[in-house]
């Protein structure tokens, strides 16, 4: 999707924002997965939620600013996926915050997802 976008500086900013946010989701989840402490896990999970919401924002912005034919169709599917990702991450975040031992119970080595 990103490689197919053409346009001025605004589209470039949106494209770069999209890449940064989308990769941020993955980085935050890897950080959470590697966490040895509950607080680090929760903080990283919160960042993943924020990046997923931001990714959806950039996708919506690109539907307005993108000029490529079929862009809205491409983005609609991605937005649906990111909506599901945000919902899943928020559910996991709620679960971890509501149950103090939730992270430790998932493995014997500590917070591993």
C-alpha cells in the first residue's frame, strides 16, 4: 500500500506516519513479550494500543489524501483489521489490569504472550 502512494508533502507525511505507527505496534508487542516485569508488560501493551489507534488514524487520513484508484478499497480492509487489533489489545489490556496475577499465570517464566 505505502509503495503505491503518490502525492505531495502531505501524503509523504501520512505515509511516513503510517509506517512509523504500524511498525510501532510490532515493536511494542515484542517489548511486552520480552518483559520480565508486569509493569513493563503493561506499559508496552499500552504503547501497542496507542500505535494501533494511530495506525488506523493514518489509514483514514490516506483515504482522503491518496489519489490512487482503489485506495479506499485497499484501506477499508486494513482499517477493519486494525479495528480488530485495537479491540483485541484493549481486551488484553483490561484483562491484565483487572487481574493482578494474569500475566504471571500465562507462563511460569513471567510475562510472555
